[in-house]
């Protein structure tokens, strides 16, 4: 069996209607990222942060997987291939499309945790309010890895990339570390496809670029793997 490892970023979810912040001058839904996606922002104004993620959670419930999500899920039926997705996105669109093996590198909107325990997550079907407590008696917060926090699953993600017989990079700028460093764990000779509508400024050796949106570029890259 061959292993297809897929690293996805905000560009995949954008086609389902979830806005990214890197395309809007550092603003995420009209907020400074530092104010709504950092421990310091939460300490300054926890109500703002909780409300921000309550809105993001409601938005995510209203959108649907797009052709890129569905193509990746469908590829799991391809004989001779295992598919593992490492996503930087905090939505559950890959899961809802039917992908069976999804590593959520930065956590999930539909989960929450105590401010004192990053290892125990709880389902979060609705809103989180200031004063809502986890079983350990501490305030609940989104189970999201914010800027400035450690990424607990980065080692597991690197180990997955090391097993890749093919690597797809979809809808991510590869500018934010540590996730950007995952590309370097791909085995020598492993074909790497980067699907992005923006032509890269400089080509990386051995990387095949599909300069298209995820919804059309992912099916083309998958077809190329089988050619």
C-alpha cells in the first residue's frame, strides 16, 4: 500500500465560504488576529474571544464540504492507497466529506477544553460563555491552538509525512511555522504537489505546482498520481 499524505490550509475551506485572514491584511473577520487568536488576547478580553469563536462555530455549521474535500475522501476508495490528511483548519469539513484519517493540527471549532488542561477536549455543539466551567472547575475555552502556543500534534504530523509515497499541499501559504516545516520531512524522491491559485514566487526543486483553486486542482493532482 502507498501512503498519500495531504497537508491542507485555509484555501481549502475558503471555497466553502469560510474566510481566511491572510488575504485580508492580517484581519480575520475584521479583528486583529492578535486580539482573537492568542493567549494574550484571551487574557485581555475573554468575552470578545469567546464570542468570536461562537460566531466562527455557527458559520462552520452552515457551510458544506466542497469538491476538494470530496475528492480527497473519494480517493480513499482507490486500490493500493492509504490517505492521511493533516489539516491546519479548525473546521470539520474534511471529516464531514468522509475522510477517515484527519489529523487536526490546530484543534477544532466544535471542541472545547479547560484553560488549565490542553490534553482533554470536550464536544462543543453550541456557544461558550464566560463563566462556563470544565469538570476541573476552570473556565472553558475553544480547543484551538492559538498563535504563541505549542502545537501538540506537530511530531505526529511529521511522522506521517515521513511515511509519504506522495505529498499534496493544498491551500496553504507554507509561511507559518511549525506547520511550514513539515514539507522537509517528505522522503527523498517523494512527489510533492502544491495546489494553489497563486503562482509561487520561487519554485522549490522537485515540487510540481498546480496553479488552480483547490476544488479543481486537487482532482487534477490526484489524477496525475494515477497516471
